[in-house]
């Protein structure tokens, strides 16, 4: 799968993808969308973003339909977010969230257990009200307050966040981290 051209991986070569393949497809799609969002934050108002959003939405919708058709006992996946409003950054973020959530749902069939440290951070982020996020210093403060543990940022970035990504961790620069529900 080429990162610059979001082609659907299903039926292109007549291959049947496994559950692990589909998880990887949704994880990679989320990362590519995140990269596109970062690229266009430097060029606000670029008309190309509208075209890119339409392409990604169509591809993500096709992948969702294909995974449901391909996998036996596929867990129920959410619908692809409807295009509401004219803010294409928000639309792209919703697509990224959808891809991460779909990967987490598919991964849930064979979920890897979280480490104790990842569980602590997951519980903190999961209890946040909707539309609330925590920055890394805020997460570290809460861990210190609730569990009496002193971590550095390296612990979060290298050990905890990679584990939590598969469980719906999302972030936005200068806003913070949250769990997609």
C-alpha cells in the first residue's frame, strides 16, 4: 500500500486479508491521515484538502465495507463519519478517529493486555469527560497524585503511548491526549 495514494488493499491483487492485515490497514490509514493533517496545518485554506478528504473518505468507506464482507464473525464497526460542515481539518480528524477506533475494535478480538503503567494512564484518560484532553505534564501530574509514581516524559512516549494507540489513544498538538470512545 502506497502512503501517498490511499488505494484500498482489498481485491487489488485478489488477496484475502486476515484479521491482522485489516488491523494494520486501519492503523496505517490513521497514520497517513494524521500526516496529511499535519502537512495542511502549514497551508490553511488549501483547496487540495477538500479533494484529499473526499478521496480518503471514499477509501475508508470501501475498506469498512470490505472488512465486514471479508471477515467471518466481524464485530460491528461504526459508520464512517458523515461529512458535516465545511471544516475539512475536523472531517479529516474524524476519519482518523474512525480508523483508530475500527482497528481497536478489530484488535479487541485478540486484545493484548496492557502493562500496569499503560493501565494507569488508560484509566485516567478514559475517565475524562467528552471533548476534554490532557497534555503530557497534566498526565504526569495525575499519575503522581493518584498513584504516587514519578515518571518522566520518556516513559509515556516510549512505553505507554504505543500500547494505548491500539486502544484508541488520540492526540492533537497543544491540545493533549484522549481515548476515543
